[in-house]
């Protein structure tokens, strides 16, 4: 069943998307509630799965991971066993921060964060091409990040 959002839910979610560690009393003040009803609302949003989890967003470049690449993957076959095997293998690679099964030209689209181009090339050779069922890989290297956000639009 879809959640019915009211304006207070939207304000809570918008604030938490910006400041996940905000204290409940400050959140309550920002959204126009007292602390107890605000905490109840947040817990209901968590229980409903609207709030999935709380995370720290790290700066990859500050940790020496200065390159993001998008790899388009084609598999030899699109049968369930091949697709599931690929998904399991990619799920174990921490460099792959996103993996999407695609409709269209390629089978999968990966977003990979890594130190530099040499490290990516080694990663491709040592890991991606060794996954059974991989037919080919095309890599796109973004020249400039225009927008990246963890915020989703609220209904």
C-alpha cells in the first residue's frame, strides 16, 4: 500500500535527506511539531520502509578514489542463471557502487569508483572480464560531474 504523505511528512523527509544526524528536538522545531509527535512520525516512516537507513556520505576523492567510470556490460546470454551469477559476483566487488540490470542496448550498467585509470584497467582485467558469462565491456569516463545527489523527489 502506498504511503499517503502530508506536508509534515514531506518536511521531515526533506530535512532528513539533508541532515540525517539531526537531533529529534531540532527536527521537530524545523518541521513545526513537538518532539514526541515528531519522533513518532519518524518511527512510522522507518517502519513503513520510507526511511530505508541512515548513512554517512563519504568523499571518494578525499580518500584517493578520484575516478568514477560507468561500465556497460554485455553478457553472453540473458538466461536467469547467467544474469544471477553476474549479479552475485558484482555484488562482492566494493568498487562497484551501483549495478543496474538494463532494458535496452547493454545488459548491465555499473558505476565504479576507483583510484585512477590504471587502477580501473587492472580492475577490469582482474575482476570484470573474469566473471563467467561476460561477453564485452564498454567503459564511459565522465569528464565533469554536473549533478549528483542522494535526495529523491518527494511526492
